[in-house]
């Protein structure tokens, strides 16, 4: 098989197989909802690192494949492929084509993985590259030390993080031969447009038909990925600093406000005074509970929107944290209503079949720095036990290719209140964050992960 090289270690692919649903699936089409149709063709990676499972790699892979085949019976779109409909829109052909499963060996020890720089240690090595059309790819990588990395890559047009999390938990439950805690629902009728469609004109500020997007060519600002951890104590301090009077802000609001301030400061390092330079903060909001009703917890698909706030970089860099947190709060509040999501569904309906995108994704940084924060607090890293214990660390890996930066904070496996934070930002922004907020954003190191493992270990007698 192929051999992938990097500066630090080599990954050798040893075997590729196709894992299909263990029961036959009647071939059919699964249409995309209007909220699926606003996603570009981008892939999302997820990986979990395990220390020395108490079984051979062959047995481990056998368990993963067998339980995956069982899981695909319920999550059958993941075994299909994305094709183009007669009008040019993406649809999922549920034909049980299967998941491409890669087995690999990495000449590196788990404790030597530089997770702080996932562009070097994860990208193209431990997270599989997915072929065009396939919905899901999986990879299991044996490490020199006996550790294992389990990873998937999926098509974002088919599933959001909530849906992927459901699938991952079900896969782990089946691997442990336990009852599955959730069954997915694919009832697209719960996200139907109104007749006739109607929407608030402010939707035109958040989303744009792809024909209106001006190609920017190669960006002069290359985005890079980094991973940090933020201690529970730092999150509590940020929350206290961002709250004022009776306006107590959430940890996510406080975190996002502080991050936005740092990003704005990165554009003011040269003492700029032109407040025409703008900065945007987008927050990914989930509309399940507002829009869907009884099927909310089981609905499989995309139910996301990205409202954003916009101010001058000098304003955001100079205002106190409670003021910035207020702007973040208002941004979130504007997007978590049923009316917002109904307007978005109808806006997409009015523009079909032309593809559309979130404006902050495709042109967010056209007039200044822009970032999008997506809460990964539902990331089920503590539940990802396939039968050999929970992972040492797990994370989404999402260099999304958008014009704006992307940040996802997630819980750590120890569940002690610390956050693992994946960042995909401009190099200059990361430099300022590390210089001015290094006491908050600390590089994800093996020493930190060792401390979590030691704290979680049972006391010796």
C-alpha cells in the first residue's frame, strides 16, 4: 500500500477494505434538507488516541469492523454516496456502497505525537482522506508503542457534529455489545419550508447564493491548526470577568468574547487607527430543539446556522470584556429561535436550486479578521470506549477551507472541566494569542495529558 511521510514519522497503510452494513439495505434516495444544502462539500475529521489496548491490533480492528457493519444498519446514509440530482443538488444514494476502512502503522509513540501541531501530526496521516462521493471513511492506526488511533472523516453535507456524535457513541456501544442508546431519524419533513416561503430580509446578510461570491484567489493569509487546553479555573475567571451585574454570561460566551478580543488585537499590533477595518465573530448554533420538536434528539442531518456580530477592530480590541460578551450574547440570541431557522429554511427554498453558503464562511475576512466558534461540549470523548478503555485524548480536526478562522472547544476525557480547543486561525492571530493570552491558552502537550491520566488513576493501596 502507499507510504505517507512527514518530518516526524512515517505512516504506512497496510490494508484497505470496504465495510458495508451487515444487513441488506434497499437502495433508495435520501434527499437533503434545506439546511443540508447550505453546507459546502467539505470533510470533517475526528480522531481518538488510545494507550496500549489489552488486545492485539488484529483483534481490535476486527471488533471495529464488526461493530461498524452493525452500526451502519441504522446509520445507512454513512454507507452510501453523495451524487448530484437532475437539478444539480447533492443527494445521498443509500446503496450500501460501504465505508472505506484503512489499517495503518505509524512509526511513532503516542507520547511523542505533537498534538499541539495537528497539521504535522494528524493531517493526512492519522485521519483518513475520503474519496469523492463516499460519505464516510475510517482508519485505525497502530503506533510503535502499541497505542492506537481510531479516526473517521465524513461529508459535512450529510451530517453535523451532533449527528456524527450520535453515530460514534452507537458504534462504541455496539463494539461493547451493549444496547444502543439512540436511533437516528431521517424524517426530512420536519424541516419543510412554509408555503409560500417567507423570510426576514436580514437573512441576506448571513447567507449568499454562490453566484454572488467573488473568487478571492489564493489567500495571503494562510490558516494553520493548533490545539490548546484551557483549564477549568481559567474558564471560571473568564466567565467572572465577562459577566456584569445581573448579566451572567455562559462559559462559551465568555470564551468567545475573550478570543474575539485577542483576534482583534492581532490586527492592531501596528497601532492602526482606521476603524473601517472590521472584525466578525460567528457562533454556530444548533436549531434542533427549536425547529424539530419531538424528533429533535434523534434527527440525523444538519440543523445549523452561523449568525455573526460585526464591529470595528479598534472597538473590539479596546472595549472591556463584558461589552464584548454582550455582543456575543446578542449574536447567539438572534440565532437560537424557531423563527430564525424557519426563515433560513425558507431563504434556501427561495434560492434553490442554486447553491448557497454562509457569508462568514466564504467572505468573512474580506474587510477584516473573522472567526467562527462552534461549541463541541457535546463531543462524547468520555464515551468512546470500544472495549479497551476511554481515549487518552480525542478531538475534531477541521481545517475547513473557509475564509474565516474556525475554533472548537471540547471537553477532555477526564471530565474535570478543562477544555481541549482546536483552532484553525491565521498564524499572526495565533502568535498574538500565545503571547498575550498564554496563561489561558496553553499548548496541548503530553505532560498535560499525563497529568489527566494520573489524576484519573485509582489510588494505589
